[in-house]
C-alpha cells in the first residue's frame, strides 16, 4: 500500500478534517474521493485505510488536512466519520482549503 502523504505540522495531532483520495494501481487513475473528520492524523489514516478495504485495484491513498469549508460535504461529520465527495466543485473547494 502506498504510504500516505505526510504533513509535518503540530496540527496533525489535533482533531480536524482531511481529504482522502484513493489511488488506483494504474498510478494515473484517480479513485474515489472522500472527506473525513478524525481525532488526529493517525485517525485519518485509519479511516483512509478502511476506505481502501481489501480490494486489489487500490494502491493506497493521498491524505491532506483541510480547513473546515462551511457548507461543504463533511461539515457535519462526527469524529471518526467519512463520506464520499462525488461533486467535482465541492472537491475543488476542499482541495483549495488544504493546510500547508
């Protein structure tokens, strides 16, 4: 499984929101996109791993911390929950909210 993209910041240990994009084995094909609310980076990685499941078509995931985007999918998620983001505009808004 491809390792998650790491973010070297202190906020990784705080609760927050992350985008998760599954990566297919083909390397260039984008998989499903999700948003999650987790207690910390480790919790977000666990949610992403669960979303990958046991399928052989998924190579791993890209994981990014984001600022809470008001009105976006996932804004009402409880800690430990995730949901798909099928809308390209909503996904673009969330990727624009990535925390460096």
